[in-house]
C-alpha cells in the first residue's frame, strides 16, 4: 500500500482518475526522469499500484501530504 509522504505526493502529480490512468501516466513519464532516486521512487510506487486491487485503489486519498514536522506555507 502507498504509505509514505513521498509516494503520496508523487501520485498526486499524475492523472489518478483511475488505476489504469495513473499507471499509464507514470510509465509514460518514467523515461524522462533523470534523477535516479526519483526514478526508483516511481518504479517502487508503480509496483505497489500495479499490485493493488481496484477496491484498494478506490480507497486511496489523493491529497498532498506533509511530513509530521512540516506546515503548509512554511
């Protein structure tokens, strides 16, 4: 399950109107990611999304997340 701030925020950037749309959008973007850490994060996130059922995907909340010590506008 997508359960960390980095993955949640990453997913929010892409078309998450459906599981298939999110996967397609992320896969299309992956070749253009030059940062290896970001590419690894995207690959791991994709792996987790692909393993989800449609019901699990429907339960995801697509809102940017903050670290515990962060505040909006800080």
